C-alpha cells in the first residue's frame, strides 16, 4: 500500500482510533472496581465525619478497608424510605455487603418532582444513643454541592454536618468543605419544621440567636444560598419520616 495515499492515511487513523478506544475501554473496566471502592469509602467517610465518629482527615488516613469496617461496626440499621416516610427496603450493612443509596442528583430531581423518591436513612449507634444521618444535594455557584446531616434521637437537633462540592471557589464557597468551623456551627442547632425555611443560613450576624439558623460564609453568597436551599429541600422531603 502506498503510504502516501489517502487510503493509507484513513486506514491507519482508523486502526489507531480503534486501538486507543479498546485500550481505554479495558482500562476503564479494569479500574472500575477500585473507583467504586474509593467512592463508597469516601461517602462513608463523609457520613462518619458528620456523625462525629472521626474527623475527615482521620478517615482519609484509615484507608478504604478500615473505613468500611468502622461503618459496619457503628451502623445500627440502614434503609430506604418513600415520600410518605415509610421504610421500603433495608440496605446491607455488613463489611462485605455494604449498600449505599447512590445517585443523589437523581433523587434531588425526584424530590423536586414529588414522585419516585427513594431516600436513604443511616442510623448509627454511639454511646448507647442513635444518630440518624441523611444526605442533601443541590447547586452551588459553579456546580453541584452535597453533604450529610447528623441528628440526635429527637430527629431535629443537629449533631454535625459534612459538605462537599465539585468546583466552588477556593477560600470562599469551598469553605463549606474546607472550614471545620463553618460545619461546627450546625452542632446544637435545630431543624424547625414549623418555620419557613426549616433551617436558614443567613448573612453574618443577621439572625445570630435563632435556633434554626447559622451565619453564612462572607463573600460566598451564592454558594451559601445554594447550600441553604439544598438542606431545606431535603429536610422537607424527610419531614414525614422525622415526624412519625
């Protein structure tokens, strides 16, 4: 074949494209179990941090296997609820069979559409007390934000929280994840279902003494408002369960 011909160029390019695609597909399949394990451990780390079992840094140092063991050791039960707050199925909690409810974005859409909700509830036990952890998901300034909220046995008092994001501004909106002092503000506050909003994140100092409100992050109004909306949207979705 004439290596200077158009035919040779097309055939050669096609072969290279096919080979590269095959290599990438194989690599993706080979790495998927590891990626899934990392995602599961990261999700559990965020829940354990919200529930005040460990700091996020401690979870990161533990490694995946020990994080899964810590979850299995401290979880009492985990299950899915529907829009009426009724449990519909249990989630596995054994170390080798841990089930988490993935797809928070999909569930966020289900909440907003008012149908097909399958919301996870994770109940841990610490010092003979139950700690209930639920997720939340919404939109920040540049992309999605999400996190986990931990509640005392009264299902209204915050014991802790942890948040994450894809691309919020470092030093500003990213503080929802990076600043433990911001997350600590949730501790001891309440979700007040008799109020609108149920929980508020406000401009610094405007409602300092309100039991269901905390100060936001200076210079990160859009991220703060997005987090407030996410927390409230998901709390309202869990209201039937919390009030039963």
